[in-house]
């Protein structure tokens, strides 16, 4: 069963064609990498799936339902969550405080602003459990700004996971990380339950090959290849336009 179907997605920005007739489907539990040169339209496609942008033409279906007119918050409620290239955290707050805000967003009290968040014991308990599960217990009271960049990336993914997503969109989750940090992020992503479908944008081919069941290749706004990591590695067109080693 497909959790996500993109049907003939095109996107125009004035006279610029960012995406042209892109169609693809993701099965429940699939792990998909979206690769391609800078400017290929990868982030634009993610923003259309998440509802940040609307397609000029085409349709986005989630479990068979047309969600073209659904704003971002409704898509989040359906289980579509996205992380971004630029990490978006409350960097002046601690890891635990960031986690409590994420947990609060799932509770009926999410609009309650008249009491300190720590006074809601069930929010604190759930946030502490999440921080412990992700290996941040010893760093729970550290300001996010004082964490390594790799740890900030992991906290960002952790907070997205707090929403209990059905579809997780990871936009360059290893960007700017050192090798050891990349290995930690790969390990954590590989450890996600197969109940969660994810799609990631990745420029590091080793990471894409390590994480993905299927790889889709965008070039100049068009889907030019799709297949297993092995098939994509051997695809001469992909080698020419992306790896630069084609014959």
C-alpha cells in the first residue's frame, strides 16, 4: 500500500520551472533517498509534500486522499513531519525544555499558556522518557546552543519523532557533520521503526546508499531515474549528471 503518491507534480516560480511532471509513490515502511545536483528541485518537492508550497500542477495523495488543499498543520496532524537543512530549535533553552515543547504540541494543553510547562507532570515525564531513549539524558539540562552540531541534528530529528510521524521528511540530515557524527545519525535513522516511512534528501552518496531501499534522482526539475541503490550506482545517466563519472 502506498502512503504517498505524487502525480505529475509541476511547480513554477514566475517564469522558472522548478519541477516538471514528477510522479512517484512510497510504500508504507519504505526508506527513500532523493538525490540530485543543487537546484534540481529536491527541497521544492519536499515543501510541496509538507504543504509549505502548493504545486502549480499535479496532485499529492496521502493514503489515497488528495491533500493538495491541506495546510501544513493539517498534514502534520495526519502524520507528515519534516526536518529542514537549517536546524530549527530553541537554542537558548535546554534539551529537555525543547523536548517538553514538542510533547506539549501533542496534548490537549498545547494552547494553554497560563501555567509553567513544568507544572504539567505528564508532559515532563513524556519528555524525560524521550530524552532518555535518544541518549541525551546526561545532556538534558544543557542549552541546545552548547551542543555539538551533530547533537543538534539528532535533537532536531528527535523532536520531529515526538510527533509520532507516519511519513518523515529529512532534508539533508547529515549536512555539515563530521564523519563520526554522520555515523551516529545514520545509526539512529537506521534504528527507526519500519512503521515509519521516511524520505530523505542527501548529497552524500554513501549515506544515501546506506539508508535507502530505493533512490530517486532529480535533475533540472525532472525525475530521471529511480531504482535500488545498486541500480542507481550503475546507471550511466546518473553517473553523468550527478556523480560526474559517466562514460
